[in-house]
């Protein structure tokens, strides 16, 4: 599905608002939108909301062979999924240019800043190392996916615990999660991306651009930084030129923002830790605010099963009876070797229902031949007058008044024709 | 983190509707700890190769949390698609596409039924015309032959068979059945009856959530 393009009118409006040093969602120039971090039940699973932009990150691990060039290093793998859930123009399975750019930037920010100690992921040099995989799913795109994804990725990485391993000689034992407490990864520092959008040839600058602002901006600068004021990555895209002072000013803003976000992540991690240790409820189910009109919650519902078991037995009994009947009916009789018959002597179901009626109507004439019957049936429809034999029907008194005598026809009619709906004038009745 | 409960109880359910701003309809459903997010678009434009001239094309994408979709995920996707297609009155929107996207958030048992239920809620949220609502309920049979409704992951692992039924909201007839493991005809019948009874509670849940959502006019 295609995305709705931004109209010229909207574009002009957003630009004019920015020129007035305001923003369309009422924020100040350097304000971030509200950040919400929620952890799942699984370790290394977190969902980050930045305003309405939403990203889910999940860290997982497996034991693999190391790269030949680095036999003592574990592997960190990142995968960004721009799911069509986020925006109708995203296609699943195929990574767009935007997706590739996002993936590369995050790799540069997290992998190449060496925030994760990959050497500690080595189990047996040259043979077995841990591969850590970060899957990032974009759930809703309302601008600045990158910052949201970088927060989600690093938080998930810190939150994650891998199974403990013991090596004795050649034997490697990977302990189950219940067996021995899983161990956290050694994360040296937490790099976080901060995006700046530039408008009007770098004249105006905005932090954390939202979707509309991202569409009309001239260019974008991304600074990846940790709380120790170390720049991990810096990228400028778009057709614009920046002065040296502008870059410096942005990096100073980034320092403040990174401090704030780092603290937020730390408190979120602390909260989750205490919730887990105290046995309180945690996870996505708990994070949904229940007071809202769009949310609904029910507690454990008890399903009344007594009636069900009763009725169930009844239906089962019935079915069994039916099955038994069927089995009696469908008994196979072996005629000779290789030939058997099923259901011999049952009622013939091939005859038309009209035939049955005919037979029922004529109980007073028991010795009618089959040929005769067929003829009668034929007459019932055609009322043919070319019959050689004269038909005889016994009528009782109640039928008498219904019979119309009309001269000109010599044949008698079957009883069926006497029924008011079917009775036809022009028929003569012979009585005995 | 599961709370103790008897085998005849459904875990607490929570839903959030319309929280994703970009999609036409969205729903998060949690059943116990199992969480699924569903969003949907449509009826909208559809690729010409997939266009059907007399009805809407229903497409379902299921995304697992870890890695790329595997064969089992494709099977799940197919099952949800077939179920949704029977429910949607697709004849009303010919030559359009209805896209449903499901994202696994947390799998703590009875996952398939949570997927189908959240898809139904997303369809409701997007006001797509439906024949009836659908309610999915999973149950499992333990090695002693006991039936547990809405099992969590631990109970599923201990069980010998897992059965998922989808019922319609009108006559509570079966729409879809998905089973794994071995069970007798009798066990199947009793599971069916139990799940049918439980599905009535799910439909009530839908009704209450929609009532709450529509209780105020803007």
C-alpha cells in the first residue's frame, strides 16, 4: 500500500511554523517527546515508545563457530525490521534503502563503538562462541525511528541474560535457566543516537523530528554518544552545508540529551529489577494503562464445566448408539472369496417418492402387477386416454362428491387426480 | 509469573484498541502473559497481481519476535488468513486489499488463540464489515487425560495434545480447528464442548471492550 504524500499546504504550514520558532506538536526546539520503556517477561525484550513512535527489541543468543579472522571473539548481529505494521509503505521481507541506512547506523553506533565486550562471549577459542542477535521491530512510525531503536537496542542488550557455561577440558556444559542463574552481558557503555533536523539551509534546528518535520527537513545530523561524552558515530545526510559551530552546538545539546536518556534507562532497569525480585507483576500485560477508554480488562474467568461434561456424555452416548446401529446395518457379508456385500435387503431408496405414494394409495388392490403400477403412474401425469384396460378404483363415500362426471372420456383416473389441486375436468369416472 | 488457577479458568485478558496511529485499526491483546499486537490496513489499494475482481484480497503477515519467519510461522499465518477470510464480508469491497499484520510480543502459551482473537479485535477496531465475530480458545490434554483451558507454556509442555478451536459468535459453530498431538474421539468432543463454553466469555469480553470504547462520543 502506498503512503499518503504530504500536501504542499501541509508542507508550507510546517515550514512557516518552524520559521516562527514553534513546532506543530507544541514542543520547544530542544525537547524530546515522552519516552516510555517497558520490559517483557523474557529477558532482553523491551518496547520503547517515543511519543507515538514505537519500537520492539529482542535480544537472543546461540552458540556458533567464530569467524576465522577473530577466533576468540563472540559475534554481535543486528537486524532491523521495518514491518508494514509501522507504516503502510513498508514492505515485509525486503529491506528498503531507509531500512539499510537505519541498520548500518545502528550497527555503527552499537557494534562498532564496541560497547559490548565480545571477547567475554568466547567459550572455546576457534570452536565455540556466543552469537548475540538483536532483532528490532518497528511497530509504529511517527518520526525519528533511529533514536527510538537505539534506545530499545541498548536497553535490551543490558537487560539480557545469557545461560551460564562451564568448560572442563573439552566438555562444554550450557546450564538451563532453572539450573543456574543466567549471566548478564558485559556492556561497557551505552551509546545513544540523537537526531537533529535542519531547515532552511541549516538556519533552524530541531531535536527529535516527528514524521511531518522529517518529511520537510533539508537534512539530518545524527550523533551517537555515550554518557561519558564520547562520540561513537556522527552522520550528516541531506543537501545542506553546516558550519563548524553548528556541529559543535549540536554535540553540546547531545551531551545533555544523552545524560537524560541514560538516567531514564537506568531507572527503568532498576524498576524492572525490583519488580522481578519482589515477585510483583511485570511484563507487557501490566504496562497497559487500564483507566483509558480504549482499554479493557477482565480478571480470571471461570468456565462452568459441569453442564458441559454432562451434556457431553449424553451426546457421546447417542453417538455411540448410532454407531452401533450403523455397524449392525453395515455388516459385511462375505459371499465368496474376494466378494462381499454390505446392507443387503434394505429399503430401496432409488425409487421416486411418487411411487411410494401410489403404492400407499392402493391398498385395496393388492394383486396389481408391477407393469400395472407403472402404467398408473404414467396416467397420473399424462391422463392418457389410450389405455386398453379399464382401470378400476374403489372410492369411499367421502370422495364421491368430489368426482365430476364429464362425458367424452372413457378412461378412469388414479386417485391422485381426485385431489382438488390435481383434479382435471374432462375425466370420466367409472365405478364398480 | 503465572498465577495459580484451576484448569477450568481463562487467564485475565486485557486489550488496548487503536493505539497505533498509522494503521486503520490496531489492537494489543494479552491473555495472561501472552501478548500479540495486530494492526490492519484496508480496504485499500492492492497490487494488480493480487487483485480479485469480485472481492477483497485478505493478506495476513505474522512476524515472530526472533529471526525471520520460519515454516511453522508461515503455517500459522496461513491458518489466521483462512480464518479471517471466512469472517470478512470481502464481497462488499471488490478489487481492494485488506492487510492484517500480527507481531509476537510474548508467547506464554495459547498463542494461536491469542493471535486470532487480537486479529478479530483489530478488525472490529477498523470497523470492517464481518459476518460474525470469532473467538478462539486453546485447551490441552495432560497425560492423565485432564483438560486444561487456556494453558500457559508449562502446561503446554506437559500435555500430550493441544487443541485450538475457533467459534463464530452467532451459533457458536466451529470455524477453525488446529490440533497437535494424539487424542481420542471422546477427548476431542469434550475439548470442543469446553472450548465452546469458554468462547462465550471471549465474545462477552469483545462486547464489553467495544462498549467501553464507544461509550463516549467525540
